[in-house]
C-alpha cells in the first residue's frame, strides 16, 4: 500500500504493528511493548494531528469523513515514521499498512461496551453519550477505510496474534505480545552481529 522508500534494510529492523478499535488499549499497550523491548514507539494519530493543528478531535474526525486527505496524510506519515527504524507502530490501520513487512502483527479486541466504558473513565462525560459516540466512530472509521483502501477493519484474521483485552490489564496484554516478539528480536540481534 505504501512503499518503503528509505534506505533502512528490513533485515536488521524489528517492526511490530499493533491495531485495535478505540478503547481496546492500543496506545497504552503499544507504549508498554515499545518500552519493554527497547523499541521506538510510533503512535501518530488523529489526536496528534488535532493537537498539532489546534483542531478539536471530533471536528477533525468529521472533516476526515468528507476529505480523504486527512486519512492519507495520517497513514502515509505513520508508514514513513515506521520506516525510520525499528519500532512499534500502534494505530487503527497499522496491521494493514505494514501487513507485508511487519515482523509481528497484533490485533486487540474488546466488546463495544467495554471499550466505551474505558473511554468514559478516561475522558469523562456521560457514559451513554460515550457509548453512542464510540459506536458511531466505529461505523464511520469502517466506512472510511473501505472507501479509501478497501480495508474492512472487522476482518483481521490474517494477524499473527489476536488478543482479547476485555478482562486482561494492559500489562498482561503486553506480556503476551512481548513473549511473541522476543524470538524475532533475538533473531534480528543475531543477524545484526553477523
């Protein structure tokens, strides 16, 4: 989907792609995994763009529905950042954007009500409003990804590791990912020493 145009060899890079819908713990888990493995974290999101440009997050999401340039910019930027060297890329589409080049692809799941409750605890407000907003965001995101890239983010059976985060704390989810990543990291270290 996006070509690797940088000079970094994928033979000595470790790339872990982690995706999940809003509230699955994607950002938190990606950060923990990156810290534990000593890898750079790439977590460039619409929240990041909204903060950089001083645009309310919900407004940016609505703008992205009618202007595909926002998604394309975000996704292109994520891939560029991932190609700069070994990293954990945590984003909604990471496993699709790096499907053919990531060493490990991970998809995090949790039921809508669990995800909404997490968002509500983090951001406050009315739980009912957060639940509705999360459901609508899921629908809008799915429609946009299908329209832009023909990606159905409800179809992730190709990933290397699927983790249900409903009853597992972020540290436990990270434990599973780190355990799956360690053989890859060790193999790449050995190749780097040759």
